């Protein structure tokens, strides 16, 4: 699996390269700036991109902007974002374009190699890998701005957050210590209240929720 990696800090970039190579990823390019990332994504067509949000020359949002541009040119390009902060506007645009293969992890909350490697695999396969704090911030902002989301119960919001992280009904049931039937009922209620079509496809339902969250920015 070919990876384009963008990280401006040398030690972190080198560490990520070594980690990914140790788990049988091929590093197609490891770059440190926005222009380098844009060229690598356009020319190398990787299986997945792992990008820092803030890259030279301005250290603002070059990484995320390059990822968005690359996904417009190549819909469905898997992108895993690494960041110190939640860039809400661009995160919502990235997550809600409806083509799958997206992740957003906060650097200081990646606690082990297995967690990170699993996230890269999941995103490359077209799934999602979301840090709970990212989902919480998006949901909190959306709940304050939109009445339908505000109609969800506390437990339904909890289930929705776990769904948006890419969890299956079985995984959600295990974490909340309830039956799968109970989670299926909560899921049906969530989609009904949000006016979204119920789907058994986990990735599609996550993308539908994220697309809903992106409405009315």
C-alpha cells in the first residue's frame, strides 16, 4: 500500500516513515510543505495520504487544503489528517463530501502504534477513523445551531458519536453495555429524527451523518 506523508517536523516525519514501513506500507513520498504535497498527490496517485494540517510556507491550513483539492481531482482519495487542533470548517468539508476514506486524528491523542496503523488501514479501505474529540466538537456545534439534532436524546447523541467514529452496532453495544437490538433501535430513531435514510452499510451511514452535520455551515 503506497502512502504519501506530509509532516513538516523532521523527527515526527522520520518516525512516521519508519513506523509505516515497519508495517509493510510503501512510502511513495514524505514531504514537508504544501507545494510538495500537492505535487506528490497529483503525480504519484497514492493509495492513502497522511497529512498534517499546518505546513509551510504559511503554517496555516496548507495540508488540509491540498487534501481537499486532491479529493476534488480524484474523488474518494483516502486521506488521514493529523493535527494538534480541530479545524472545524475544513474538517466538515473533508468529512462530508460523501466519498468515504477519511480520518481525523489529534496528534496528542494517538497513544500507540497499533491505533495509528489501524486507522491508516481503515481509511485506505474506504472507512473512517475519527478521534472522539473531533466528533464531539462537530456534534456540539451542530446541536447548538440545528433543531433536529437537538431533538436527539443524550443516549442517541452518544450512539451517533460512536457511529461517526466508524463503529459497528456490535462495537457500540459492547462499549455501552447494551444489546445490539437496543443500538439498532437507537440508530433507527436517530435517522428518523434527522430525516436520513437508514442503511446497513456502516461507512455510508457515517458519511450520511457527517454530510448532515455539514449542512447549513
